[in-house]
């Protein structure tokens, strides 16, 4: 996947594009480091251009959720579509994350 | 050769080596297009994503990666060729870097006129099965929980270390598809030690960070069967 982050007004915006797979663990580690080194209280993932996510990707989002919870920060998943949206639904992600369309 | 079962087209492989492999396998060597209606088997070295997509287009029936000195002809090649399906054999190193499920699923979908959504479901199931074959099958990574960032980082560091072991890295991932009017079957086979699958997965923890692959496969596929001591998974999808 490709990713970019922007931190502004206490929110870290993370845009993910393409395919989110096991190969992206270094990128997720970077996002978690950024969160650990900031005072942000909210992390928003823009998933409008995420085409695919595998079980490793689901796990990494959950790791981010744990890291955010430790800092009392919220994680929002924005705009998931297609296969990504279906996999979130079948894994009950709406009970674990705020999901916005 | 009237007894040849396929026509082999090799690229980037020493000609004598290719000819020897063809003879051992009972294939005819060709320079270009399929010969006498025989199924076309490509033998390629250095496969990147674009090359894989091109290689899997018709009239290809099978694509074999020439790696670690071997063509990687697995037990599934003969049956898949006879069934008019599609076959792919990669070393673990190449499969790990490529993520072949996307190209393979697209190639099957084009041949079977699958809807986009159905193709995506097949792709994800195939991807999960391939990851299991690579990591837990061929690389023999134990299914350790990766519930913290440290554990996840350590896991992938260990994967990289196992990939540096050429004995394991050379092991093959064999992906085979065949289809009928009613269903599409896709199988993945590894060359690891195998394992026993429980009949039903344990009740899934919704916050589990790892170990979700098989649950996802069972959700996406109409049927799942294991064979060869757990080294082979066959997933069926309704058409």
C-alpha cells in the first residue's frame, strides 16, 4: 500500500491507498510511532482508495486501536468500500471502531 | 512427439536445462505458440507482478518459476492440465514478494466470467491460503499470537530470517484452479511438514490480531477441504 500522514489540530490523518497486506507492517509501525510521539487524540484512516485488506491488515488496524486506547485516543475508519467494507462487516469491525462513510 | 502432454516454452532459462526438464516431464519444447493443441506450460525466471499477469493470460495453462535450479512441477500439474485449468508454481521467496493471489484470481475470473465481487472474494481466500502455505507450511513458522506491535515486529523479523534459509525458501507454493459449470475450485499446496486442522475453528475473538486467516477462508469459500496431511487446501466457490 501507499500511505501518507498529516497531523493537524490534534488529529493524525492517515491516507491508505492500494492493497493493505502483511507486507505493510513497517508502515503501520511508523504510524504507531507517530502516534506515540504526538499529543493527538484522534487517528483517522482515509480508506476511500484502499482496494484490498487481508487478515494481517485487520490485525494491524487492531494493534493501532490498542495503541490508541492506551493514550485514550479514538480511531476512525473513513470511507471503506467494496471488499474492504465487506471484510470489516464480517469481522464485526463496526463494534470495534467508529466507521464513517 | 505424440506422447507429449504439454508444450513447454522457457524464458530466461538455460536452453539445455529447459530441454532436460521438458524431457523429464514428458513435455515437447516449443519456440513460440502452442503446438498441436497441447496445453502451454511457461517456465520463467525472475517473475515480477506485471510479468505474472502477462504469463497467466490465455493460452497459458501453467506457469512455473525456474528457481533454485528447479522447475517446481508439483503433484497438481498433471491433473490441472488434464482438467483444462490453470496452474502456478512459485518458490516461497518469490511468492512472498509477489503476492500472487491478485494476478491468479484475475486470470481465473477472466476465464470463468466471474463478477468483480466474486473475484475479490476468491482473491482474498486464495491470498490467505497462500500466506498460510508460505509462512506456516514452507517456512515452518509456528502459529504464535501476534497481539502486540513488538510481537508482530519480531514475527516478521523471524520470517525474513527463515527466508534466508534456502532450504525452506526454495520450497514451492503450488496454486491450481479448475472449474465446471457449477463451481470453481482453487487449491494451494505447500511442501512443509503439514498439520492437523480442527474440524471447526475455535470461537473467534473479534479483537484477535492474528490467526484469522482460516476463519476468513471458511467465510469466503462455499467449501474447504484439507488433504496431504494438511499441506493442501482446496476451496470451492459457487459460480
